[in-house]
C-alpha cells in the first residue's frame, strides 16, 4: 500500500535568482575608466564625469554648462557582462531614471557603457564635439 499523500511541488525559483549579479570591483574600475575616457573624448567641455557604483547600478553625471553641481544623466544596470548594461536616462521632470524613455531611434535599451553615454549625453549636452 502506498502513502496516498501528494508529492510536494518543486520549489519555484526565487525572484532574486533572475537578477544579475553585481559587477565585481575589477569590472567597476574598468567600466569607470571607459566611461571617463568616452565622455572626455566626446564632450571635452564637460570635463571628467562623475561615476559611482551602487549594487548592480552605475550612475553617471556631468557638470553641464550653466550648472553649479553635476547633473545626473545616465544609469546603467548590470546585465552580467562589462559590455551588457540596461540603459536608463535621468528624467529631471520626475527626479527618477527610466529604462523606457529613450527615443526608439537610439536603438535598444541595452548596450555597452559607451552606447549608453552616446544615447543619453546627446539629450543633455548636445552632440559630440570631440573625437
């Protein structure tokens, strides 16, 4: 005679299992250097951007002409690779970042840090003026 109890259902994956890991320190350092190089080459009048990391996010700001403090411009969300980030633009109207607000003409909502810079800085600081 078998036990008539139902077999328990397999455990569903935890929500956190699908969230990419945070970048390690080596990746953060490398991405920071890439961002600084790309911004200072493309928008030299802005000087060095402010780059900070928190968890799976990388925040980029710049001292825009006419401003006394750096302005938030871009948030990158780590997708498991130094070359794969979700791109979010800072919306001054709400004070929040959005990964759904970039114009469709700019391409996908994910890309390299350099693609994220190119897609967002043009809206805040105008077209590239450097190399």
